C-alpha cells in the first residue's frame, strides 16, 4: 500500500506542476512531449493524474488525516 501511495503522490506532483505551467505559461508539457492533448498516451497520463488525486483523497479520508470539523 505504501508503494501505491508513493506512486500516486509522485504522479500527482508531476500533474500539479504540469497544470502550474499550463496556468502560468500556457505550456502543457505532457501534450508537448506526447503529441498533443488528443494523443492516447497524453489522455492516459491525464487519467492517471486524476486517479492519483482520487486515490490520495480516499486514503486521506480513510486515515482521517483530514479533519473537516476542526476549528
């Protein structure tokens, strides 16, 4: 389980940095390296980033490391 969390974390960091570049500089590294946003490999990368975000969200909630009721 620790390996899955680490892989998800690394993918999420890479995806977050990519979106930072998209927002700040209008430059999509994934699309540039892999043949555009419509390329199947680019879409797979985007899906993996989304799955990683969901995975880590569920892990955080399951581990109760996020306390939504704390003042």
